[in-house]
C-alpha cells in the first residue's frame, strides 16, 4: 500500500504574520504540504505564500485553490513560478472552478467551469514549460504569451474536484486532485472517475496524488473537537448537492433547514442542527488516535495525502502539534 503524506490548509483570514507562525509550527510538526485558500476577500494568496516561503525550509507550499476566473492563467503561471523561485523549488499549484456565489457577487459570470479549468491548466502548464503560448480556446484567447524567466522544475498542478467530469479531468491532466471530502464512500466514488481520466492519458504519470482535503478537528478532549467542527459541517451540509446528501443518508429537508438557518445568520442554531451522521460524513474529528484510525481508513481507499482543513481544532496551535502526533504514527 502506498505511503501517505500530510498537508494542512490555511485560510488567510487572519494577519499574514499569524499564518507564518502556523506554517512554521506545521513544518516542525512534520507537515509535507501547506495549502493556502484563495478568496479575493481574504488576504492575498500569493502575498501569503511569499511570506510563508521565506519563513520555512522544507514544506511544499501552494494555492489550495485558485481559479481561472478572477486571475488570468498567464498571470497565475507567473505568480506560482515566482513562489517557486522564492521558496527554492517548493511550490505547488492548486486550481479549481472557484465559488459561483462569490464570483457573481463581483460581477464575474461563472460560465463553463470545466472548460475554464481545462483551458487554464493547458495554458499554465505550457507557460511553465517555457513555451510561447498561442491559444484559441472557448474561454481563453491568447495571442502569444511567454514567461521572461525560466522555471527550474516541473511545478505540480492539482485540480480541486468533487463532481464527475472535474474528477475525470484531474486524472486526465493533473498531477493530483484535491477532493473536499472526508468519508471512504466519497473516495470510492471519486476513484472511479479519476481512473477514467488516467486511462485516457497517453503518457501515464508515475504517481498521481489523491488528496482528502477534509474538515478536521483535533483535540485531546473529543467533545471540544466535535464542538469546533460543527459550524464547518453545517456549512458543508448546507452547500452539498442532493446527490452527495443521498450518498451519506442525510435528509434533504434537514439540509435545507440548516441552509436557511445559516442564511439568517443564526450560526448557533445551525450548529445545533448538526447530527453525528453529518459529522461522520463530512469531517475527521477526535483525538490523535481517532484521527490515525480515520487516516488509515482513507489510505486503504487509495488516498495518498490527507489535508487537515478548517477548523483544524478548537485551538489551532495545539491542534497543529497534535497533528504532528498523527503524522509521526505514519512515518
Ligand atoms: N474554491 C475557492 O473559490 N477558493 C478556494 O480556496 C477553494 C479551495 C478548494 C479546495 C479543495 C477543493 O476540492 C475545492 C476548493 N474550492 C475552492 C472549490 C473549487 O474552486 C470548485 O468550485 C469546486 O471544486 C467545484 O468543482 P466541482 O468538481 O464540483 O465541479 C463543478 C464546477 C461542476 O459542476 N462540475 C461538473 C462535473 O460533472 O464535473 C461539470 C460541469 C460542466 O460540464 N460544465 C460545462 C463546462 O464546459 O464547463 C458547461 C456546462 C453548461 O451547461 O454550460
């Protein structure tokens, strides 16, 4: 069975200096990958990655995930290549379709997400390979683009995917896939589609990273860990498609009530509506021992990287240290 790597997700909602502290702690805890989310209304992802790059030595760092709508792929290629230079060859690029509601709120129509991601990845890969890009796509028309500096290594590109065609696309053209999921049944589903994409590829990769990008909450006190994850699970349940809810035996009416409660701004109320089944379906939660068991289950499903996503734990710094215990158990 394949080895498993460990990542952590940071949201630049707090000052970059805090993110840098967390990143140093994560590196000390043995984390292999730091993924920083990209939303225009948080601190900028590349400015954050740049600060993290200077403060760390070994950990791989990247966007988790950027999108091709707010930022043109040519700009993204330059940005991630710059991070690679600053970090001494430690960058990774995560790209996805972005969030419809946020994009539309800033006047960007969320059209053809699959095509947009596919075209963006093709353009970015070619630019990083040092090519002059002329591209006549459905979304992007590039007359002649080229980076004025050389990228020293092949920067891995990961695609954020949950839905079937996007999962297949990740297998077809990515180096890995970031799947927002926590439960083995979701990976059973995802594997099928990723495999189809991998089979369509003419040049098979030596390794394809299947990443469980999951809500995680670690604490020695399990009840505190559960309490901290409830609001994240409420948002996931509220935002999940009927197909995903059915897969986890979650009543669509309950999900709708949670969605409406969140929409009213009643987060406490939404948390109270979250039940054990929802927590089990959409998060990895508990003491380090509980997390180790869950990671082992995911590893058996073919997951090759686990990412500790929000909230990480009731106390983030303590949770990062406890995550180190989990990582140690797999070394
Ligand atoms: N989004 C952010 O904005 N910021 C983040 O930091 C972020 C992090 C993140 C981490 C992991 C992860 O998995 C996702 C993350 N996301 C983040 C969300 C991400 O950007 C995507 O929104 C998310 O992954 C949704 O992708 P999805 O796999 O659910 O795919 C959607 C777009 C979908 O509908 N896919 C369909 C499918 O079957 O795969 C395909 C739709 C399709 O075919 N569209 C056609 C096309 O050409 O694009 C057009 C169809 C038509 O009718 O026009």
